C-alpha cells in the first residue's frame, strides 16, 4: 500500500515538474519559481481527488487479499473491477469480457461452437431471458421459447448478474448434458420446467430457402452473422433462376447480429433510401443508404417477438419505404447499437454507443415494430416454417398476401 502511494505521489510530482518545464502561454496552469512549482488550485484539487479515489481501490484490494477466506488472484480482482465498471452503466448490452468470454462471444458471429443453441439477454426482471432458440438446435428441440426465463443451470440458481457464468456452463463439449430450469408465463400462470439437454456442435446455417407453390420463394434468415450476406445472395439467385414471382423473408426468432451484413441484405430489397441511421449522445449521425436497385416482386417479411436488433432494422426499412408487408406480431424492441473492441491481451468489451432510427426517424428501442398485418400463432404449435405450413398461420397469411398481389 505504501509503495503504491509513493509511486502515485511521485507520478503526480513528475507531471507537475514536466508541465512546468513545458509551460506555454495558451495553457497557463502552473509556473516554476526557483525549486518550487505553483499549480492552479482547480487542477490540484482534481489530482488530489483522483489520488484519493484510487487510494480507496488499492486499500480495499489489499484488505481483500489479506482477509478474504478463499484464494483470489490479482487477475481475478482486476477482472472484477473492470466488470464492475461496465455493470455500473446499468445497460445489459454493455460488458467487459475476459479472454475466454470474448472468444466465446465472437464464436457466435463465426458460426460454430459447442452448446445448446439459444440467444439470451439480461431481462428487466434481472433474469436471463431467451431472445430466441436457434432453429434446429437442442435448445429449440427441447421446447424452449422466446421469453422463457432461465432460473437454474445444473441445479444452481442464476440471475442476469451471473449470465456470463451460466453461458459458460451451457456451452461445452458436444455429447455432454446440461440441466436447465426455465420459468414460463402461460395464461397468467407461472410454470417451472426442468429439461436435460444434450449439447451439440452448433453449426449455424444462416440462410435456408425453398420454392413454394405459385413460384413464391421463401428465405429464412436465422441470424446476421459473418457469412449471411453471401449465403443470402446465393439462395436469392437460386430462387430467381427458378422463376420466383414473390418472396417471403422469415425473420421470426432472428436475434440480430452484424449491422453491416443486415444493411447489405436490406439494400437488395428497398431501392434508393436510408436503410437506418445511428445517433450518438453527442448528436453525431451516421447514415447507411441503399442504391436504386431493388427486388421488384411482391415481398412479405415475417416477424415476431424474437425478431430483434438487425432484424428490426431490415423490417423497419421495408415498412417505412413501403417495399413490402410485415406480417406476424410485434418485434422485440432493441434499437441500440454496440461497439465491440478486442484488447491487446485478448480480453474485450462491448458498449452501447448509439441509438438507431428507421428511415422515417422512429426509434423502436423498448417499443418494437408493429406488423402491417397482425397474425398470432396457435399456442400449441411446435414448429414454424415450410415444414409445418398447415399450422403456421403467419406463413399461410404471407402466402395469401403474395397470391393476391400476383393476381
């Protein structure tokens, strides 16, 4: 403790002396008189307060090392301080990540990892909330749904405060099991459901497509990861080569992803327009725009409460430019943008830096996007998409809308 104080005091003195020697007229905060330095009082108070604040951190750190019952390393203490700094922002989308956590986080954008295949977020109730289960993964096959709350992992109670630890446990070697308890609200009744799930290697297929009757194309975008734009173009071209006359793009349970990839796909759909613009707290705006080329056939976008972030950017742009019809239920309502940074030691962070607005200037954060035509799914439906068109009322409505426009 004493050595740190001495080092800090020495650093402050060095700054003062250096500042005195490099004195300029435009920055008069200190002057040298003989062997003394006269410093502006306001600057001195600032340095003094900074020293006192850091002294508290050092003092508590030393106390923990000396008195805490269990072993803890310098790195664990430092990681805790950094995590606490981001937690103080009270923003569930901003966080500091250790090297392992950052590598795990980046795996999602690359498309392969071992786990159960769900996208989660901290909820307003401080519970881990499922944004969406990823299609054709153990999470989806186990019956997990958008809005479910994860309350236990392997028998241990968890909240949003332990989300990183919970994700670590849920991920793991393919073929191994994890036990998860979810809390689900059904018709004003709370149910707790425990399920044993076998982990798999999650190889995310970003895009799937089919040609339906009447030359209506169907493209399912599962998430906006790194390869999604190239995959989308391939599937779109394949459908066009088969004589596609209308298109359904299914964004249900798509939790979002990379903004630039979303913008590239949206550019194919809406013609010359703003796709989205972002605004920082300083009022700085950045616009993403599309060119004149567009898909000139009837278009329907399917959305629901699991359509979030980048999915809402695409949906909002299509709706605001009248380029297609939105069908389904209200979207999730994530209208903010995070910046992701990797640090030199392999750790990293993501932090909310701006809010985004649809072409008409609407912010949908916490609100979501209302579809043009609201259609709810049957409560007992177990599968959506082309393999269950008979029960998928939203997809059936999309097909009917396109058929009417082709008449």
